């Protein structure tokens, strides 16, 4: 079966997770100029905290397949 797939020429791929999105955001001078450095720094700090909390969470699949019970 053929898959219908369209790609925009010159379009960049979206980040696959929050950490990649934050890394891209940190490089954006346009958003830093629009939001201001203080807002940008606060938002990045908050979202990095979210990522760290998520990274510490074990899913049910991880519990079943990687932990000795």
C-alpha cells in the first residue's frame, strides 16, 4: 500500500520531545527579543523542571520489562 506523504520544501522537522524543543527555543533570538530575557529565562527554567520530572517517571512498560520484581 502506498502512503500519501507530503513534505513542505525547506520546512524543518518539529522537535520530537520537550527537551529538543527547549534546546531549539534557547537558540531563538526572535522569541527572546519578543518575550524579553527575563520571561524567556523563567519559561525555560519552568519547562526544564517539567522535563526533569517527566524523565524521573517510570512508565508501566518500564516497570514490567526492566525492573526485577
